[in-house]
């Protein structure tokens, strides 16, 4: 189907990739400020879709529009369409609980609740359904294994989640998101507060997770985008300037703004 | 004036103020212990008062005071917590926030005798409840409501927004966020506020003397609509018999018991505050 697939040219080989989220003519206004300007783009399934751009370019706003976490913000107005599972999730009848279970989100700084490691992992899922003790154990083990945290915490699941290092806390937050069985993972600069070694751990994790989930990653870090992205979207001043596969985007950028940004991280589109 | 001299002057003023405040408190407590310890005995705490309080103990006054404060706690706690959650989670308008803040602070500033008069007119006269501990508890609840609301609202406001967002991003509804994230934190603050409020309520005389208490002849109330005797009103009655040394001695003893109860509530609130400040939000 035309709407469910996108042409992808990678290293000269044309192949079809399934679209997970299709954004059409998305505009976001905050009062009189026009934050996102007529964005249209497709995020591909089981890929790391990386959004890069300078501060204030609207990357996080775009991400937060996808799971509608900005709903309820005063003076915020959103127009356009965001298609997920062949439904426009911006319409009024969308079940936000189901949407956010399907499209999980990991934030910039890890936010571990003042509870045990186990309770943190099952925090979201147990609000949606009643779990038996063994189900709680199984979900905790499975998700902590998925984020490679299990060997480090398996013998101290009752310890406070806040006793973990920042890197471990971020992986715990990812595990907590995975526990709700999402299809898409939105990651808003998940490594910005981490040291380089821990950043690599999270990046390796994303490489593994993309086999099961569609990942939409917002990052400031061009080197990181180059390392792990499959698709890159460059945003500046609320507009999509250029997008393409990793290889195309970093090796043969077409737009001057992109070249300038990749060269010295300056944005000349204002 | 040089900066060093200014620092010294301010330091001296601050220390003087602190030492003076503590000295007054220590002097009061020392006097109470000195004068009141003579009256304290197991018999004094476990027997009924006789001869208008100048003889016997204060068992029913303790029970009455505890019944009033317990009733005030039960009535005020859920309302205050609900108001605090509503204010922080549902009220978006700054104007409405300011209006509710003004109302709450105004309620806190109303002299306690006004609450007593209101209770007398509304409950005793209009609703014909008669003098009862239940009405006294409701009036005390109204009086301590602002303290609990402000303490719980402050606790809820101190929860970083990232906790709400993270919970919402996991698919929790607003009510689930309130139940799982806001409520546990708010209830801690509300509990601290409650203990502080009760420390104030248990020592109040004016709001309850017309509507909830009798000075003598009462025991344990068997219905909601019976009067009780309370420690503050008992002390007031004994103080009016100051020419009788035995009555005066009992007044000091009752005061010591009352202040001890206030201290128990205040220190419990302090311990509670320290405990929940250790929760790393």
C-alpha cells in the first residue's frame, strides 16, 4: 500500500520499508508562536529514525505530538494528521491510554519513581491490568534482560530504583516503558545526561531494540545520529529541512542548511 | 557602617531573637513541669474529676479532648487532601488559583471564637443539634482545614512535573497519575499538616466552649450529640477557682498533660516531615 510503505534508497539499492508513523501537514502553535510548520514525514518500522537539529527547532515538540503528551498544555493548538495503525491519532476519539501504551516514551533525564526496581518496572503495566506475583517477576526479568540490566540488579530487585547509577536508571526507565509492550519507542535525547561509556551502552541497546520496536530518537549529537540512525530528519526553526537514509544524509546532503549544520552545527534557516 | 560590623550586628540580633524565643519556651515548659508534676499521678490520669475539678482526675477531659481532635481529623483530612489535589492538578487558571489561595489564607486568619459563634448559631440554634462533641469536632475541622490544605498542597507542588509526564507517557490517565504518583506524596504532606493542625485544635477553648463541652458531670459520650469535657475548658474552669490551692494544682497538672499532648502531635509532625523529606523526589 502506498500509505504504508516508503521508498528507501540505501547504498544504491532500492527497497521498500514499512511506515510505522505517517505525519502529514503537522502544525503546532503555542499562542502566537508557530512551533512546527507544516511537517510531513514518515517514520519507518523497526528502524532508528533520528531527528536532529539545533535547540528550539521543534524536535521535542514533534516527538511529544506523536504520543500527545502535550495535550492539556494551555494555548497549544495542533493541526494536521499523525497516522499510526492507519488511524489519525490527533482526532478527538483516540484512546490516549492505548496510544501511550503503543507509543512509549523515554525522556531526557531518567525519572525513577521512589519505589523498588521491581515496582518501577511494573509501574505502568500494573495500572492497566492486574498482575500476579509471578507475572510481575516474569515481566521484570524479561524487560530488564531486554535492556541488559538484569545481570546487574537481579539479586537486588527490592532495592530502591533511585540507588542505581544514572545510566542504570535510564535503562530502568526504558525497561519500564517496554513493560507496557509498545510498538514504537520515542526517545527524547535519552543519553544527554550520560557519560560516553554509558551513552554507548544505550546506543547498543537501541541497535538491539529496533529489531522489535520502531525507534524515534531526538538527539543533539550529530555523531550519535551518524552512529546509530537508519533514517535521519534534519529540522530547523520548526521546519523539516532534509531527510534521508543515514548514508545519503551524512555523505551526500543536498541542502545548504544541512551541509552547514553538519559542518559546524550552525543553522542558517532562520 | 562597615560590612563586618553590619554582619556582627545582624548576627547578634538574630541570635538574640532565637535565644529569647527558646528561653520563653523553656521557661514556660519548666514552669509547667515544676508546678504541674506534683499533680500528675496514675490516679490523676485515670479517674474522673470531682467537686468541679478541684478533686479527682482528668480521665474524661482527656477522652473528650481526644474525641474532639479525632473527629476533627476524620472530618478535615479527606476534604483538605481533596482540595489540595484539585488545586494543584485541575485548576489551570491563575486567577482561580489566587482566589482559592486568598480564601484559604483568610480562613486561616479567622479568630477561633468566630468559629465557635458560627457553630453556636448554625449548628446549635438553627440545626438544633444541641451541645455535642460531634459539632465541636466539625468546627475544629473547619478551623484546621487551611493548615492541612496548605501543607498537602505544598507537598504536591514539590513533585517534579517529570513524574507526572513519565506516568502519563506510560498510558496512565489523569486519575491514575493522581492515585499512583500525586496521592502518596500528598498524603504525607497532609498528614504532617494534620498533626500540626491537631496540635492547635487540641489546645483550643474558644471554638468549643459554647457548642461541644460541659464543665462538669460528663463521662464518655455514647452518642454523637452529647457534650464532653475537654482539657482546655477544664483548665479554664479550674483557673476560675484559683483561690482553692487544690484546684490550682489540678489546673497546672491538666496544663502539663495538655501541653504534653500538643508536643506529641508537634513532634510526630516533625518526625513525619523528616521521614518523607528523605523520599528523593
